[in-house]
């Protein structure tokens, strides 16, 4: 599976949702997640994210994000159409440790 990591938080650019053939993105207030059990591992979304927030679960350090994507994709609503990203998204682009600061 592919999953979304903390680079998405407060950037939420949503270029990823339009390309997914199985519509498995889910929307929280500050980020999107992928539902791992629905992802068919096609990899199409990965290059679409301008901030490289989408990673394969085979990448080191992805365990935490697999867990988070699994949990919140059960709770958050499905999203299949790109909306406007947050106006101040640029500000958060290169920020580190966004999960600790902004995930709620
Ligand atoms: Fe959707 Fe493919 Fe990305 Fe999985 S890897 S979330 S199926 S676009
Ligand atoms: Fe987030 Fe990147 Fe999609 S910022 S909403 S994973 S295009």
C-alpha cells in the first residue's frame, strides 16, 4: 500500500485525489489519508504530490503512517474531487515535525 505522511499536514494540496483509480483517499481537517485495504498499490498518486507526502509502506519509517492512515480512513469521509488547498499552505511546506504541532 501507499500512505500519506505528515508532509501533507496543513499543505493538503489534493492533487492526489483525482488520480486514484479506486478513490481511496479520506479527508481530515489538516491532511488526507489513504485506506490501505482499498489501495491497489498502483503508485499513480505518489508522483502527483508536490510535497512528496505519499510514500510506499516498504519505505523505512512508514509504519507510523500506515497505522495512522488505517485508523483515520475508517473515521474520516471519502474525498474524490480536488478542493482549494488552504490559502497559507506554502508556509508549511518545509516545516518539520508537523504531526506533533498540528495534528489534532
Ligand atoms: Fe490510489 Fe494507487 Fe495511490 Fe493506492 S497507490 S492510493 S490505489 S492512486
Ligand atoms: Fe496531501 Fe500531497 Fe495529496 S499534500 S492532499 S498528499 S497532493
